[in-house]
């Protein structure tokens, strides 16, 4: 089994789903299956950012973008998961679906923004449970 036989691809928003799909597209030839994942972060005892129904609706829209952009080239599954730690939830879901690797498209932002937001991409590559592949960021990507 190659590490790219089955990849889990987390997406955070519609723009991220578009950019991640486009970054992955040139590399799908060796991939048998992509599982697109949106993690709905739970507050862990605090008030959630938005009603759960709205967040599920948004997640479905984000995941539909990946499906529509890649499903003609590779098998695509979609999942929505809830968790208090986005990184832990991504690795838990990767294990649950049997993904061999996580493929991410790092998002920009200043170091201060990354520090304040917890820098999920940094944690994914410094605390991996399975291989993490960083997809190239195209010109003009946010």
C-alpha cells in the first residue's frame, strides 16, 4: 500500500475546499480514494460559534465542493466530524476511515495569526500519527 492510496483531506471553508481540491488535482493519478473531512469544532463547555444545524449545512456545502471538483478523477467520500481539537479529530477520522496519509494545503497568515489560531497546519506536521503530505500552494492562493 502506498501512502497515497487513500488520503484524508481536511477542509475548513468553501474557499479552502476549492484551493485544496485544485492543489490535489495534479496528484490524484496515484490516489485510489480521497476522504474529504470538515471538522466542526466544539467549544468544550463553552457556547458554540453557531447553531449546529447551520454548521452542518455549511460543512455539507464545503464537502460538496471537493466532491464536485475531484469525483470525476478519483473516488471521493465526505465526512463531517465534531471535536474540541481539530488536529486530534483529523487524525481520529483518518484512522477511522483507514487513510494512509493526511493531505493538507497550508493556509497563509502572519505568525501572529497562526499563534492566536493555534496553527493547525503546524500541529498536523509536528504531531502526526500518520504521514502528512503538504500540497503546494498555487500562485494567487490565499
